[in-house]
């Protein structure tokens, strides 16, 4: 799906993000120098991580390996695993530097209903918490490409969020193959353009879409998604972690787009 230049707010942060794999370690012992690697040493008492660039933790006490956005996200994954003492962020050497010539284009993505998370809800007055990644059947996968000849920045993802969620509505999210294309060198303009009220208007760095500020009338509710009235049918669209549509697509409405606090970058 092409979304055009309306993704400028998230595009600027994309070029500064190191995408790659986070390797959780159940011991912080051992190590060797290695380019392109960042070690994250977790202090369980304070909950803070210290980072050592170009240093790899080498031991046999390994845990999971999870795709992530950078060293801070890698530390967060370690913090959520009670057995984790350190983690190693290995940057994808292709992230943000190369363009694939064989990317499949998903013009109108349809959720794969054979790959759904199995999330349950208990209604809008209570929520069911799911911890990422341990509480997910299908973790987030995404990859960014920089295409200089076509002047495009492309992200391909499976549409699954890469953070903890609380589920309020009965719609179970399924893997959805997204592809977004935005200008590689966007141009600023003094003319303000209002984004469309429904459908995708932006994309998170993990490849999950942000929809307009209104619930889709097709879903039986055309109210404000972020501050719904008491009479609204859908009441959980304003949360930072997003929610699922009746079509089983996870998405955001609120400008927090997957962050507990408003992003500063």
C-alpha cells in the first residue's frame, strides 16, 4: 500500500534507527570485540542498561533472539525477561543501506487468518494484557529498504506490534503483509494538508500502520477514535498500544504510535 508523503512525521526517525536482532543472554560473562554489535548489560536493581558498542557477549547461556529496532529496544526486551542479565544487539548490515529488487508489493493487504495471535478480551471495562514477545504467537517482523534510484524508502512488515498490548475488543489480530513506500528525500512545504480521516496515514518504525483519527464507518462507527463519546461502538482506539479492527488488522490512531510516552524524536 502506498501512503505518500503523509508519513513525514515518522520518516525522519527511520533513518537514525538501527534495525537488527536482539540476542538475550542469561549470563553477562565473556566477550570479544566485534564491529556492528552493541552489548546491553542490565542492572536488575535499577532496571537500567549500560551499553558497550562493538563488544559481543560470548557465552552459552543464551535465550531468545528477537528482531528489534535498536539497542534501547533490545534492553527493554531483556528487562521483560526475568532470566535475562544482558543482551546483544546485532545490526542488520542491509538495514537502511540497500534496496531489494524482489520485494513483493501488497497493494491491498489481507490478514492471514491462519496466523492469528489468539488474543482474548473481557470487554471495554477491563483489558487482557499480553507481554511482548513471550505472550505472542507471532512476533513482529519488518525490514526497511533505502532505494536511491527510485528515491523511495520502503518498509515491509507482518503488521504485528513489537510491544506489550492490552486487548479490550473482541477482534484477534492476524499477520498482515504490509508494504509502505515514502519519499527518500521528502520536501517540506508551508501548505498544511489534512490527513484522511480513515485508513492508513502513517507507519510506525516497526512497520505497523497508523490510521486516521476516525473509526471507519464500514465498521459501524464513524466517531472520534481517540476520544470516543459514550455512545460509541468502538471505545479502545485512543490507547498508545493500538487496537485491532474487525478485519483483524492491528493499527494505531493516537500519535503515541506504540510508545507509552509521546516520542521525542
